[in-house]
């Protein structure tokens, strides 16, 4: 599947900015299940200072805000070719050892509620079915509802609230998986939603490391393993490491935020006169049984390409 993405973020400030730096994780990489055909970024009221791969192998861009501005626009767009790998990314690769993703962070650290949820599962059970059951249990405990949590909400707090968004689902799943002895990480990216080209935010899900498969994705909010509708952009121990935009500023108080996000399928066909045509369509997710079937077909996985992956 070929997906066209246009993502525009606009910050408006009540007072002029004196000094600000922003760290951007907005550039996907070619990796298992996706190939970046083209991608470009542009800025208004800011300029790029540095680009590098961080410790999670995320493409990281540092931008500086021009002093005195009251509006900053960050825009990125491109085309990604995706394939349905049934959520399977493959063997671990990168700068960090796999066990690094077994440790808790401030956002994923379990309390009594998360420990009680994890205690419902047997750490010695077959890992893949257990993780699917954990995913279902998290969604059952925390209904999808916007406006009840924010980017600073901890997993334990969201579980106590009983409502949250994809970030909360991912954090709770990650924290519980780690309690059960399974390394897990946070993924930020994009999801093409059926019948909805325009969106107001990106998406987030989790990946867990399963023996014999490597990293496997779990979208708790939608109860599927990521398929060809998903684009991985950044990964980390939690949202703080994989956040699309994060930074510090001096001045520029009372910042307003406006996000425009368009994701559409771009199916290309070649007509007799050589003209390229396109249309928009949707896709389907993968069940647990399909994941297990895929596992039996991947006894000898090659090395994983370092990953490229909200509120």
C-alpha cells in the first residue's frame, strides 16, 4: 500500500519567543514493513540546526525558533510504501540491548492497579497469546475517551481514571508486559483511518519482544496488530522518548496549538496514455490466530533494520 502523509503543526504565542529549541521525531525510516519513497520537512519561524540518529535509532531533528516570532509552523509530507507484516518487525537491532526495554520509566512505572492487572496473567504461559489477552484486558479496563488525560499522565493514573487515549493504552500495556518479564517499547507514528482522511493527531501503540519472532506490534486502542495502514516513525521506552515534538522555550507564553494531519491511500495505476491515477481505500487488521500462523512461518528471521517509530 502507498500512503501519502501531510502533517502541519502550528504554534501561536501570546508573547514573542526569546529563545526556544525543539526536538522533532517526525521522519519515518525504511524498515520492516515500510519503505520511505520521499519525505521532506519545512519550517516557518524556525530553522534546522542539527539532524542525527538518537540512541533509539530515531531520525532526530533539532530546530531553533527565531527570536521575536509569535508563530511557528512545522510541516512534513511524503509518501510511504507499506506492507502487512502482521505486526512483526523482527529481531532486535540498534544501539541499545533488548533488556533496556525491560526497565520501568516514570510514565510506565506500575502501581497497585497495574500490578493487580498483570497478576491475572501467568508469566510462564505462551507469550504471544498472553500479550493478546493483556491487550484486551487493558482496553477493557480503560475505555477510549479523549480529554481525560494528557501527555504527562502516568500509566497508573490512567488505569485509575478508567478512560484514556492511545498513549495511555500503550503505556499501561508496556508497564504490565515488563512486569511479566517481556521487554516492551512505545511507538509513535501514523494510522490511515478508514473513511477519515483528515485527523487531528498522530497515533501510538506498543511493541513487545517475543522469542522466535522479535518485536511484535500491539495497537491496544484498536485491538489489532499493526498492518499496512500503519507508519512507524519513532520508538522509545515511553512517550517522552518517542514524542513527535518536544522542547524548551524562554518567552512565548500562552502557546496555542493547531494540528492538521492528512493520511490517504495512493493507489497508482498506469493507464494506456501513461497517466498515473490514484484513489483512496482502507484496510483490515490482524487477529491473534493470524499472528500465530505468521510465527510458524518465521523460524529463521533475518536481522531487523533499525526502526525509524502521542498523545
